[in-house]
């Protein structure tokens, strides 16, 4: 129930997972085998295992069909992953402490944003190729879904194991989301810089106009 067995006051989920003294009555809280990190993530994986491949197949087919609409594929993928996050990934995250829970959620949100950005690029690139493009988008969606969900469960399981030992955050837990944010800003800056350089080159390049090309062709024809 998430409450102390002596004073019935509510306990933080991380305290129930890790064990320790109750902040209200100072009695020692012992975690049971049903609440340790391995049991929590094993229960989630066991429930998810029955639905894993049907869900991945539905994501692939749904995103492939949505890709007939411009930018429909990344929107469908993002919605599917948000649903998977709410019903699969979010459940074990609640056992983490406040700081580790915040860092984990931020990391997963940034990872989802990057994967959705990949879908935007892929869907725009293959959109003119009707049929083959939709198949490619569906395969990419399935692979991305596997990477996001299974990677998220691994990350949460790793953090649960750490939470069962200590509530202190590891340095890389903050460095990872900070690096993802820096990578997104860096990629955006490189894209803007490349586009600016391309526009500058086109504006200042000595490219013949339509009239010059027509005069050249007429001159060749007269010869």
C-alpha cells in the first residue's frame, strides 16, 4: 500500500524499494522480495512480453499507412510511443527517487524526440517513392519502437537496481540528458549553417540565367 506498517503514514516509493527508517515513526522499513528492483522490472517485462510483438507489428503497419499523408508517419510514431510510455515504461519509474525519476524521464523524452526527428527525415526523404517508401517507413518505425521501449526498460531497470543501493545520482545520469540537449542544439546549428552557406553560394555563384541559356542554345543552333 506504500504506507508504514506501524504508523500508517505514506512512504516515498524509493524508500519502500530501498528500505530504511520511516520519517514519521523512525521504525525500520524492510523491503520484501516482491518490491526489490529485479522483481519490479521482471514483473513489467513479463506482462509486456505477452504483447510485445503484436504491438510492434501494429506500430509498423499503422505508421506505414499514416506515411501516405505528409508527416503522418512521425506523428503516428510519436503517439504510439507516448502510449507505450504511459502503459509500459512509466509504471516502474514511479519507484525511483525524485531526482533520479526526473533525470530518467528527461532522458527518455529527449530520446523520443530524437527518434521522432529521425522519422521526420526518413518520411520526407522517401515520400515520393509510393509503396517502397511506405515499407521503409514501416520497418524504421518497428526498429525505432524496439529501440525506444526495450532501451527504456533497460535504463529503468538499471536505475531501479541503483536506487535499491543508494539514492545518490550517478554523474552520467545528468550528463546523458545534457549531452542529448547539446547534440540537438548542435545538429540544429549545423543544419542552419549548412542551409545558410548553400543559400549564400547560390546567391553569389555565377549561374547563367534562362535568357543566357536560351541565347547560348540559339547560337549553337545557328552554327
